[in-house]
C-alpha cells in the first residue's frame, strides 16, 4: 500500500496555480479562486464515491463510506484558504494529504470498520472578517447566524450578507454540525509553521497541546508636543512609555520555558517625526501551553504597564480583547500516532503548537490529534513558505496508517 506521490504533486500544482496574486498564493474564502478550488476538490471526491456536502458558511464534509455504514466517522482534513500573498502549503497540505488517504484506501479496496470523512473548514485565516476559524466555530455551534450578522468586512458588509452574496445558501436547518460524542475523532495534518522540525531534521511532529492565548490591547494617552522645544524632563511621551513596556514585558516571558509574548501591532498619534506622540495603542499576544502561566504572565504584564504609565505620567487603559484556552490533544489518538511512527521507523517528535488551528474548536466535542510536517526555516504565511515533498509523503503515510488503526480497532 503506497502513497501516490504523483497525485499529491498534481493536486498541489493545480490548486496553487489558482491565486489572485502572482506573489505567493492568495485564495480567500468565498473568492473566485476559492470557488474554483472547491469545484476541483468536489470532482476528485465524487470520483472516489465520497458523499459531498456544504453547509451555510462553506464548510465541506465528504464522507467515504462505500459499505453504507451507520457507525461513527473519523474526520480528517484542514482548510484551503490563505492569507493574502501567503504560501502554497499551510492548511492545503492537510486537505491534499487527506484526499490522498481516501484515494489510497479506495484503490487498495481496504475494508473500513467506520467511515472516514474529509472535512474542509471555511474562513480559517480570518482574512475577510477579521475573525479566525469562522468555519470550525460555526460547525461546532460556537457561533451562529446572528453572530455572522455582527461580523464585518473592511467595507462594512456583514459576514452574513457577504457569504450569501457569494452564492452560499444560508440555511441552518440543512446544516450538519459536529456534535459531542457523535464522531470517532479528528486528526488534522498541517505544516508546522515554525522551525523546530526543520532545525532538528525531523520528518513529522505529533502534537500534544495547542497553546492558549490572551490578546490584550493597551491604550496610552500622554501629551502631543513639539519635538524640539519640549525638554526631556517635561514630556508626557506615550510612545516612550510604550517602548519601555514592550521591551520589559519580553523579559517576563523569559522566565517561562514555553511562553512567548509578541507586540506586532502599534498605532501612534499624531504619527509625525517632529511631534511627541500623544496617544499610542498597541496589542499584546501572550501564548503558552500551560494555562496557569498565561494567566500569571498577563497579570504581571498588566502590573508592569501600570507601573511604567504612572512613572511616565501617561494615562492608561488595558483591555483583554480575546482569549483561547490551552487545548490538550486526545491521549489515545496521540499514542496511536506515536505507535504507528515507531512501527514504521519514522523520524518524529512529540511537540506543542504555538499556532491555533481549526482542530482546537473540536477538542471539547470529540477526541482530536494533529500531525505536523516541517516548514523549511520555519517560514509560514509567506510567499517563501516551503515544505519538502518527502516530508509530506511521510506525514501522509502516518495519517493513513493511524486512520486505519482508528477506524478498524478503536
């Protein structure tokens, strides 16, 4: 039983050629390019006899069930949307590899004790409405139709109206949510989006936990004034205070083995080279795989910011604008993946995920697990994102063998 490299390469070549930009790969959910890829995948899935369905927001569930079993399904898959000028692999790797798993099972006439479903989540990246994982949140009932009416595109159109205008029939009565205990579980394959596997020359990662996250907005208000005529000891410089906060909070993270703190977005007003900044907003991303650490770090960061604001005589407001809990993968599924990796003598590593994935939205409903394949130099969400085909084949082989063990023995 052999994975067909040529088919996988053909899928990647076809799908990655469908992009709205020449630089990198741009395929936003609900776009013309997204619809073209959906059409291609639907053709491939119908060719192997899978039952193809789309829900109100564009999630796809394609069940391979040649014997018409009524038992629980094992879900595999990922997402096909990209960020603007993104890479060729990302979630698409999980979808292409999952499709190849189903093809391999069919062409080898392998008997299944449970169906296997390829699931493709819509709007994982959040490029349209500024909120990630719309599809997986919707299919797990974490958001509903009313929520779609309160999410907006940059032009002010609601997610509900936008999705409907792109030809999707929004009808919750005909949807097919993932319900608690109703499926065997889900195994998602994805590129690592970090550099650990590549640096250590390891072919696959078996994920044990997905990091939780707190997103914090800090707003500072000082006094805008002339850069040349205001002495240093007479300033209320909001940007200077922000700079000290950002530098010192990075030192807090160094006290925790797996924690990371990032400030990647900042706005200064009036944003002029010869004016002391009067107002600054910046956004803090705090992540770890230990929930207690996230809570303690957030508290320490807030105390640090208040202390510096007081010293520098600037007003401060701190708001937690988003959070997600640490997600632990299902121990039994993780052990199955490791057993299969050992049996096939694959190069593997148990590891954590610093990025949040669709899989995390299912974790409180059904058992979940993840396989990572290396991202060369850790580059992701970039035109220069790359993964070796040899590693993709190893990841697909692990996914195939784990699927067969789960559906026939679990």
